[in-house]
């Protein structure tokens, strides 16, 4: 049996890297919202919910429009497709909804766009890689150190997000 755990870890972002991470998030949101608009197609009942179809249609355009790595472009498109799928499910239940707009200050990373270590992470940005140390506080029952120190846990993905302005 496979177990998945989520550990919330604050990052110590070098001062000169903050602007690169912010711009990366903005370009990630651009990819996601461009894909959302393309997938939604209005109220004619046709919505694209295939990640592969959306990526084939939008990948080259979004790579030209952004400075993101290939993987971050793909992750942006996939995030939008998941949001469109949720909207389609609501429509099928007879609920009202509209085209998803992704406004969260976040970007999704996996092993192709981040290198995870036990005490820091290296993230791809629009200006190259950025290394951030983990800030670990001892005020949680599910302390992240449990997962970071245990070699049985493997890092697979992360969502970089701004919390409380940080």
C-alpha cells in the first residue's frame, strides 16, 4: 500500500530570488488561465477535459509566451484542465458555474522542475534555479521533520504558494 503525506514547509527564500519566484508564479498563472479559457469554449456544452489534447494545442504557444521550463508550462495546463473538469462536473449535476479563473499565488513543481533534498529544495524559475533552505518549526503535531528525515518517504511534488504575504 502506498501512503501519501503532505508536509507544509516554509522556505527561506534568498532576497535576490523573491522576484524570480514571483514572476514564475505569474507566468504559471498565465499558462493556467490561457488553458482554462481554451478548454472552456463558452456555453455550447463542449469543454476540453483531456490534458493531452490541451497540451498538444497550447504547449508551443505558451512556451513562446513565457520563460517557464517545459514542465512548468505542462503543469499550468494540467492545473487548468483539472479546474475545468470540476466545472464540467458541476454543470452535469445541474449546478451553475463559469469558466475557472486561477488567481492563487502558486505554482506546481515535481521532480522535473525541482530537486528535493532533506534540508533544502532547488526550484526552477524564469531566471534559472533557486535554492531555498527549509524553515522547520516545532509547533505542529505532524512535524515535517518526520517525513524529511525518514528515507522511506520520497519527495514527489510541491506546490509553491505565498502564505500570509510570505
